[in-house]
C-alpha cells in the first residue's frame, strides 16, 4: 500500500477520514474538523509524512481569514457597551493561562506540551496554529490532542446544564435581557406626520438636514393624494404627509421639528416599490450614500441597511460595505438599472478575487519579518502568523484602497479558513504522530487531567465573576464563555437553552478580541 505514503494521496485520505470521523455525533457531540488531527496522528505514527509547506500555507490562509472576519468587530469591541463583557472575557482567558503556568512550574511540564494542553483545553485551533510556528509542533499537537476531547465536551455540557444545577431561572434572565435591549437599543418605529411648521415649509430635505438633526429617515411623502419618494432636493410643502422611521425618542423630536403625528395613511404607489438589494458590486464599497450619485439619479432612497445581522438607520454619511443588504424605495422602471449598479448578485458577492488576498499575505509576511527591539540585546518579531493576522485585521477595517477591495464574502472567508485548517492540521498531526507513543508513555494520564483542570477553571471563573462581581445576565455569561474559548459548538448548544439573542450578541462582542488574545498568549506561553 505504498500509494498511501504519497504526499497528495496521504493528505486527501487524512482529510476524508477526518471529516467522516468529525461528522459522527454521539448525543449531539462531535469532534468536527478537529478530528483531522487525530487521523493525521495515526498516519504519522505509522510513518506517513507531509511536506512542511503544508503547514505554512495552512497557517497563512487560516490567519488571514481570521483577521479579515474579526477586523471590524475587533476594533468595534472597544466601545463602552462591550467593556464589561470584555472584562469577563479577559478574566476567563487569564484564569486558563494562570492555571497553565502553574502546571508548568509546579509539575515541571514542558512549555510546548503545556501550550498544546492549554489550546486544546480551551478548544482554540488558532492558538494551536500560532504556537506551533515558534514551538515544538510535535509536543504542542500531542498536548492539544489529549486535552481537546474533554475541552469540547465539558464546555458544551456546561452551557447546556449549568443553569439547572446552579438553579438559575432562564425565563427571568430572558426577560431582563429584553428590558436591557429596549433600554439601550430602542426598536425602530414608523410614523406619519403632517407638515405644519412654517420654518420648514419651502425648504429641501438637504437644507433641513433632518437625518443629521433628528436621526430619522423620511422615505415617503403624500402630496395632493399622490405618494412620492423623496430625495435630498425634495421641498416640504404645507399639509404634506410624511412617513419616517426611527426610534420613539427620535420620532418625537421629528414631531417638534416638522409637525404633529397624523393617522392619515399613505397609499402604496404603483410607480414605486420598496425592496432589498445586495451590495455585491465592489465599486460601491467604501462610498457613502451621499457619494453614490446614481441613487439620486435613479430617484432611489435608502431606508434601511442590514449588516452582520443588525438593522441600521442610514444617513448621508453611512458607508456601504460589501455584503450589505440595503432596503431602497425606487421607481419600478429603475429597478433593473439600480440592480446593475449595486450588483445585487450572490454569485458576484461570492466571486473570489485572489489579488487582495495575495497582496495582504505578502504585506503580512514582510511585517512578520520586522524585528522590534525590546531591550538593547533583545528583539521581537511578529512572525508569519502574527504578521498576517495584524495586516488582515487592519485591511478588514480599512475595507478598500483605491480599486482594491480587501473585504471578502462570508462564504469565501469560511472556505479559506477551512482550507487552511485542513492543510495545517494534516501536517502537524502527522508530525506529532511520529513521537505519539513515547510521549504518552512519558506523560501518561496526567496530561489529560491537567487539560481538564484548564478547561474547568475558566468555567468556574465565568460564573463567579460574571454573576457575582460584574452582575452580567447569565445568558450573556454563557455567550462570553463560548466566545472566550472560541467554541462555535458551545454557542450552538446555547441555542437550545434560550430563544433570545443574548448569548450570540455576547459571543460576537468578545470573540474577535479573544481570538487575537489567545493567539498572542499561546506564542508567549510556548516561549516560557
């Protein structure tokens, strides 16, 4: 069976068997893509090797996709609304790190092995990838493999069952969450107003700057029983009936500005239609609504934008991003031209332009080679993973430079990430398999209970500090715990606990920061 020792045959065999093994579910639990590392270790144990380039290519694709996805959330998470959640996330990760450091020093465990246990216990493939670049990949992979199964099972069981044994009323937590959401993020409403303020009559919407002053969006006007879609050049006339969207507070402000609320309805116009368009034309990325002159030319009014699952009330300065779902009121005859200008094509959105990826990776590689002096005799470099990750984070935030669009669609991003993970885990697993037997004989069962300890301490810390000290809603605590351990399976498990979006919101708030923090800490830990 020499064919299985051929590089490409061995690689695809490992991938196929790993995916099959990862898809096996026992009471809802599975190893998912991490199963590949176990299959690769078995192949490596019997002498199968893969080229080292597999590791580098895998790391590049994986880290670049992580940075591109995490970029906007990474910088946005520093806003004050997420500070409390970020504090808890930092405590969770710090508790796992301190436990690992204690194990290294009190039990004399090799730092590479301990780092593998650390990344496996908190189910972080990103930390594994980053640590393997600068530490012993064999020991790191074995430590990861020993700790990962308990790590993934324990976090899933914890988020599913902890509310029961801690006697926490989930329905009360859901009610508190809804109250908090309405308090800090009032739901948009729509109301009709009669134009009666003499100070606004005869002036255009651009002159009045209604969006800037009241944070509301006027998207329909009834004038002489004829509904029209307004533009910035539309003037307000006495007894016009306008329809606007915004929060209750902002609509009250608009009432003082324009005139009283009215029950007069505005009929739907057969000439206009309100529908959602997908921003897939990359020429529109990075432009504001005001800069998109074709919208005025086509008498199109943007009434809402859905971005990353969140509905936004746009204004003239709102930037358009790749993948935005934009709700627009537009004349029926202009729909084909507007669709062409915006793209409105899922196929176009998912089209892979590899030039930005190649340029971004090259910039990351160059940055990773730069050596920063810490002391006169000590220098520090970001390395391959750090350089690519930092550049991807920055490019994702920038979005567009001239004609080059750095953003990529979610589908493409997930493809790059999974492809990178496949290459990396296949290589590192086969390398770890070569010394698997001797390592287990040397360390034995002790590595497993150490991994269990590193998994459990963050969970206990999350409950104690999240509930007792920071007074965070328990549903958000579960989301922060899942995000801090970068565990998508755990987040999926939370969905059976609560019907609210609290866990998902907390997860997305802390996930980007946690991802980057774990990568950095893993590289520091392995160097101890």
